[in-house]
C-alpha cells in the first residue's frame, strides 16, 4: 500500500494546483469582462467638448464632438478588416473653430481609393479620443515618401502634420462622406483570452490525473 502513497499525493497536489490556476483564470475572466463593459459604456456615453489638455490615461476613449476643417494633407495608415478587406485609415489634421489643430481618423477607404483626392472640408465630428498602441517588433517601418504608414503612433503623426498629440477617431461626421467608412473605437482589439487559458489549465489537470491513474495501475501490475 505504501508504494501508492507518493505517486497518489503527487498526482492530487499537481492536479489541485492546475485546477487552482484554471479557477484563477476564470476570476481574471470576470475581471476583464467588467473592464470591457466599463470601456464600452464610456465609449458610447454622451459626447463632450475636447479637454483643453487631454490626458492619455484619463481621457482614453472619451466621447467628444468637435467641428473643424480638415487639412490638405492626409496620412494613409494600412489596415485590414474582416468586413471591408484591405485598405487605409485616412488620418488628417482637423483645425477647430477655436484654432486648435488635432489629428482626425476619418475612417476607411479601400486600397484602390488611396490616391483619390479628398480636399479640405468642414466637418462636425462625433467620435472618441484614442491613443492606440499598434506598433510591435513585427510592424514594418513607415514609408513617408510613399505615404504608407503602419501604425497610428499619435506622437509621430502629430509631428508630421503639426498638430497636438490628440487623435479623434470618428464615429460619424456631418456631412457624411459615402467614400469613407468610419472605423470607430471599440473593444474588439482588447485581448481577453482568460477563458481559453482556464480551459487549458483544466485540461492539463485532467491529463495529470489520467497519467497518475496510469502510473498507479502500472504499479499495481508489478509483481510484489
């Protein structure tokens, strides 16, 4: 009987640790879903004026409404969506009625419309402030000469267009431009993989118990 004790204890303790990790991931899942719900509520709240000195930590996703004139120059940021396919986000300067210069992400155009002229126009924009984190070690270098940009790096784009480092991502504009499809801020790009991680830990626990059972069976088959 003693020969069973050590492997049984190892099996039960190991499985218990793995199950605990799975339960912890379920707790993280509930925490993350609460955060996502809070962000969604913030995104769709009533729009306000843009703060005098926006703060990326405090004002991320803040819904705003602003009127201004788009600039003559645009930066085309490569993007691909499931519904619309490959194309570009049109980022331009927006000079407001009180003289501020902000970045405006007007939305999506298909790849073939990249060079279509889009002259300056007066727009009333409803959208959200955003400081996206889109560059990692796999992101290509921008190609300013060809007007190919691969991430909405607010500081970089603001320096190029001579604006404040403040990006308004349009949800709707008045007048609307049928050639540009808004790509508003949402929570789809915020990772939430905790349920998958929980399933993995529970799966490891099941395998661990299975291997423990197999080991105990093999011990029982040994000749005393």
